[in-house]
C-alpha cells in the first residue's frame, strides 16, 4: 500500500492544448511566408512611376477645358474710314476737361487645353471705377460697384488652341459724364472677366481681372 495515497495529475490551465509532436521537424511556414511577401513587394521605381501617372491624370482632369490666359487693354481711333485701328495701352488718358482718346476695348486670351472642340463659350465681364472728388488727392479713391455689365458668346473654340477675343462693347462716356456732374472723376478703371464653367469644371483659371490708371490731362 502506498502510504501517500493515490497519485493525481495537476489540472491543466484553461484554454486549448496541443500535444507536442514527436520527431516532427521545426515549422518553416513563417519563414517561407516572409520570403514570399518580400518577393511580392513592387520595386520603388514602379511605385514612383505609378504615382506620377495618377497625379498627371488628376491634373489633366482639373485643367482640361477653356481657361483665361490674359487681359490686354486697347484703344481704337478712327482714321478716316472704318475699321478702327486699335493699339495696346497701359493707362487711359482723359481728364475731367478733356476728350476721350478713342474707343476702349479689352482683348482676352482664351486657351482650350482639351483635345476636343468646345462650343458655346460664354464670357461675362464688368467694369468698375475708382472714384475721387475732382481736385482731390490722388490715391485716395474708392472702388465703386460695376457701372457696366456685358457678356459675349464664342460659338466654337478648337481643341488645344489659343484665341484672342475682343470685348469691344464698352462705354465710358455716359458714366464719366454723369460722375463729372456730381463732382467726381475716376483715377483707375478695372475690368473683371469670367468664363462660365461647364458642368463639373473647376473655377480655377476661369476668372481674371485687370486695372489701368486714368491720367488726367
């Protein structure tokens, strides 16, 4: 008889248990998986090329379509028979007691960066004046609300081309005359031009403005 009583095995800790295999070689699956994952990793150069391609496509989508490239001020004088001969100007030379130098117009440059022809391009433009009292200090003027609003439609703009569009329907005469009766005269004129975007287009490149000083002579 065993004086210490029957031998009992200690209970196992909770959770699943697996009998160790006898004579089995060490498991190599983690090592082989790590090697396979390293082999599947794409080269750095391929990743860079793919990223650049995606960015190029995104930029092409954002900038595709019609954009404003620039604004140029011009004045036209009648020398005998029509048409008027326009020339570029950097200031409008007209004081309260002098005559208009000629017919004003704005020349805008449109660029179609898309490969397809764009139809029905709508251009809206407005004119504002920076007014000061006649005899006041130059540089103290205040920009007023637009005194001239107009629009022009361009029927077609071929793909990947630039075209200059004259906005000739401008009139300073009546507004200048009315403000002179009130004791004011402009010291600068500003043109704001906008190309109406198509559905889904960004407004980037669709709005420009330009101003020129008014010289009192």
